[in-house]
C-alpha cells in the first residue's frame, strides 16, 4: 500500500501525535508498505527526506514554546506530491489547515480518507474562544469529517464523542501504542538513577510523584497540585516532579513558593523524549487530574517503566488503568489526595502495582497499533467506495 499521513506538527517538536505517526510510518515500512508524510515546517528544521513534504506555517505557539502554527497550504503542491508517491489512501491526524488539505486532496484524487481524533478540542477553550463555542466547533468538525470513510478513535471516550457529533460516520477503536524498546533504550544502572536524583535534589528516600505533559490549564495542573499539597505537607519525603513546559508553569512555580513547597517541587522544563523514560525510572507514582485526554501516551509510558497511575475518573483512562491492580481513578480532586497518600506510603502495594503496570503495558505496543491500523487500511481500500457500511462492524479488526 501507498499511504500518506497528514499532521499539523512535526520534528523537532514532541507530542503524542508525532510519536504515533512516526511509529506508524516506521512499522508499516517494515511490513513493506510505502508511507509519506505531509506536515508543517518548524523553524530551524531542515528536511532532507524525499518522503516528507513540509508546509510553511505562521507560528502562533499558543504558549506551547514548541512552534505550533497555521499552515500556508499550497494544495496543488500537495496533490502533486501525493501523485508522485502514488498514494492510495490518506490518513489525517489533524482537523485544521493540514487536515483540510487532506480532505481536499482525497476528493480531488478520488481516494479514501481516514481521520484520527487525537484531541478533545472543546476542552482547549482557553486558547481560542471558538473552541469553547460547541455549536460553532461541532459544525466545523462535521464539515471537516464529511467524506471521511472511517474515524479512528484511540479510546472509548473518543468513540463516544465521534458517535455524538458525526453519527453518520463509522468509528473503529485503535488504541495508541509505543515502541517499548526505543522508548526505554537500555535499563538505567543504580549509579545513573542515583545521579539523576541528585541532579534534581532528590534523595534515595524520597517518594516521587510525577506528571509528564503540557503544563497548561487544559491539563488541570493547578488542580492536580492543589490535590497533592496535603500529601506533601504531611510527608516531607514526598516530592512532586513536573516534566514539561507550558503557559501554567509560572503560576505553578509561584504557588509552590507561596506554600513553602518549593523544596519538594521540581520543574524540569521541556525534556527530550529520549530522556523522559529516565525520569519515569526514578518515579514511584504517575498522577494526573486532566479531563481533556483522549488516550494519553504518558500513562502508557509510565506503565512501560513500571510506574502505577492515579488519575481523575475519565473514559480516556478506562483501558489504561485497571483499578486496584496498576492504579486508581478518583471521582473528585479531593478523593485523589487520599488515594495518592494511601498508595505512595504503602511499599508493598506500590511494588505489586508496579509489576501490574509492566504487565498491562504490553497491550499498548507499537506493533499492536501498526497491525490493527494496517488491517483497517486494507479493509478501507477493499470496501471503498461502495461498501463502506461494513466498517460499522465493531469486531471488524478482530476477525
């Protein structure tokens, strides 16, 4: 198969969408397929890959400090690129300018288009008031999705949303996956673990709570810290590590100083993905109060490193957290406090949960993700354009 992946972010940026797309490209190519990418050019990056077309963009950032923006699409150039690569199927990972280019190209070339819903944009109204106006956003979302053969939902939560907003389009659930060998690289030695803790002023006796992700209001990081404060005040050896950057960073830092918890709070700033596993490796428990996730890669990463998780109850975590085995979901922020305190102070339970996290992580390998996506691509090409109704079958990818 000749496949084109469309996304509105690219190397050297780092997020779950880029990780997922690049892993998918690599996995499919190992199986003998040809995969090209249409994305945006990030300032300072030089593209030398003939299978990648990078579109200039107006960088708007949105507080990410990575280089998000609006793509300045030349549709003719995109279509010529797809023709050169004999693309048979388009898989779009964005609803914005590059996604509209995917929609236009699929229609012009008469080929199927698949769309993955990676983000619950209605939860990002702090970046644009339009995203908070459900009627306007959903009207646009329906326009964008029109002509899509099938939607890929990474989780039950995403499927419920897609079924609500575009009930006329079939949805298949394909969970995110991570290349476990590439992510963990090599096990850390005791000396390396000791040195890393020392770098962040963490002692061997400290219990580490970790959050990895965008330090933004949509992740409810302020609410998370508020829930962790009582645990930290009561147990001076409990430290909170925030890995990442974003617009709420300064507010969090000020709160830590005001509460006298600066010595128990670590802000690493942006960390390269190749180094993130090292920080998971010194952590005891992953915590998040985010309700804006679709299927967070961070919980999979934590599990791969044997780190249990405590999260606010949300459908996005349903297959990631097996309650009472590798973590818990709390019904309120206040409930998180008690759950985290109980778990972080129980050595025996932490060890058992860590072992379960490793076991559960095997379900979310990049190989599983690639295999299911390959099967869906083949089905879409087989059924397009007259028999797409068969894509409603919930067991289609299990046969």
